[in-house]
């Protein structure tokens, strides 16, 4: 990652005093980058345009605001979901105010967010956690439009996730829809259900299967006092996961 002030400082210092000047200029530039939170040329353009840097939690609410407004109208379900995300993050009052401002900022849909997304790509669970929150917002009004899905697929790519992985994250939040049609699961549906690609390594397929099975197993819901409907839904999903994994293994001869 190129830090703008560091690069400029090193170049200017070298022009004035060769290598010692470059080292001093780089140190001064790095201090400025950290103070101004500059981690790329996109950050410089934002500062020149008068926009402050986004913190990670602010970025999340910018994304949520854009999703809420993507079909043209923000409804009460979107507002309630944004509040739930604030509670989930246990934001103090100043942070909540910044989150609200970021949500409204996201509704404009004018910002370039790629450099921010690439920044959290390297954080443990950062990409998955961000997209999970986004899917919760998408389904807050009970439906997912083409524009919302396209946004999430694009963001997922910038976060380093495949198309299938992004779609698989929707499983926990969308209204239950069986992967089996007419009593038969297709190979493509099996791949989508596990969130893997046709060329994913066998060990990775097994890991995805076990992770989803652990997450959705009905025994966990029974222990947490979930409703009978939720337990039935989890039981059906678990059955589909078994079927999907068996189909992939058979197709590949594993």
C-alpha cells in the first residue's frame, strides 16, 4: 500500500539532500499520513474534496445506507436494522451519532468505497462480518432486488470473496427457500448452498460443509430455546447440506 505523504516526502527529501533527505522526508511524510489517515491516493482526493476519512464502523454504515436507498426508498425496516447493527456493535453515543451520519452519507450513493473495502480485506473475519451485516440490511424489507445483489457481489469481490461465497452468506438472513426443486437438488444448487466453486479443493469443500453444518444444526437451536418453526427450518437445511455435500463428493469421485 502506497502512503501518499510518505512517497512525496521521500521524493522531495531525495531531491534536496539525497538519501539522508529521503529518509527524513519519508519519516515526516509517514507522520502526516498517520495523522490524516491517508493510506492511498483515493484518501487524498477525498480530503481535497472536503470529505473526512471513514473509520471501519463508519464504512459499514455507509454501505448499509447505500443498500437501504438502492431501490429508491428507505423504509422503517431499514432504519430498525441500522439501529440493531449499532446495538450489535455496542456503540457509545458519540459513535452512534457518527454511524447515523455515515448511514445518511451512504444514501447519496456517490462515494467510491473500493479502497476502504480493500483495507478491511486483510482483517480477520472483516470481510465476512461486513457482508453479513449487509445481507441483514438487504433482507430487512423482506426482499432483495437486483441492484442490492449486484452491489454485494461487487463489494464481495473487492473483499476477496467469490460469487458463491457472497451468495452463501445470505442463507442465514433471507426467508427460507429450499435448494431442492421437484425433489431434486442440482449440482449448481449444491455448490451455492456450500458457498464453494466447481474447482474448490476437496479439503476446502469439507471445511465449508462442516462449518455450515455446525452453524445450522438444530440441536443448537433446541438448546437456545428457539421456536419449533426455527428448529424445523434448521432440520431441513441440515438435510440439504448433507445432500449437497454427498452430491459434490459423488460428482468428483471423492
